[in-house]
């Protein structure tokens, strides 16, 4: 089946640093990728959607200058949390889809980000 | 607008009991998809089922079964003879045609030995 690999799975860093999370589709072309954020004991909230080669579309309330998304190829999208602060600590999950809106969407295993 | 309600925040059962997780959805689309995902403590989302709006047949997969009732906009999930390994957070989600996923708040299931 379709596999989405997310790296790293866990990262701890100091406040003020920037953190990059990678999301790769291993056996299919991800024309569209999604980034979600999940705070403890809460549901997944969509942050942004990106199509390969295009700028990401951010959901309301998500700072695009804070959360930089790059979807430069059909198999890789990156999320960079710039100047991370403790309130950015969360579980970040990427998802990828090959084709139109009604195609299956596959989820990565998530990245647990802890900012000290 | 799309919305998913999972009224049960937390459920505890004893092993071997049956348990039903409720899901009520809202969507304006006539074509839509419903999903259930399991999220164990390790965090990854485990896909359980996808059902489209035109298929109201109930489905059984091992100890899992799903009851789709379009008339009440419900897509309930039953685990028969629950096991400790079933302990997880379960999310119901809806996606209208051309829309993004909307997840429910989740139900935390604890199966006690």
C-alpha cells in the first residue's frame, strides 16, 4: 500500500531555533500534500495544503511566515517551523494524495515537536 | 460547512465487552466520504475504513463493524469482544467532494484487562 514517511519522528530543541520536518511519499506521486497539527488530547487540525510546484494554501489563523511549506517535488514536502517557541510544541502530521480530491489520502506517522 | 461530532469523549470498558463509538456528521455535499481512524499512544493514524455516501451497507471486518445511517447522519463503529490492544483514540472524519478532511474530536477508548 501507499506509504508516507515522515522524519524526524521526534525532535526537541531550544526556543528560537528553526525546525524542518520532511514528508515523503515512498511509492506514489503526491500531487497534493497536507500538514496537520494536533495538540494534546485534541483532534487534528489542518494547517495548510500544498500542490507540487505551487505555493501552499494556509488555513485561517495559521501564520505562513511562521510555518514555511515547500513542496518542490512530487515525493517531498517540508514544513519548517521558524523561530520555534514552546507554544509551537505539538504533534505534526503530514498527509499525501495522488490525484484528484476523491483519491485516498495517506498519513505519515507524525513528528512530535518539543520546544524547550 | 462540514462537521463531525463524537459525543463520547472517553469510554472505559472491560476486556471482552462490546463497545460502540458514535459519530454524527454534517455536510452539504451529496457525495461525501466517511472515515474512521485509530490513533494508538504511539501517535500514528491507522486507517480503519472509508465509506462513500452512496453505500449504506453495513460492514464487518473481524471484530469491527460499522453502521452507516444516512437518515440520521450517523456512522457508528462497534468493536466486539474488545481487547486491551484496542485502547486508543478513535477519530471519525468526513470529506465532501473536493473538500478537505474534517476530523471529529475523537473518542478515547480504554479497554481494561
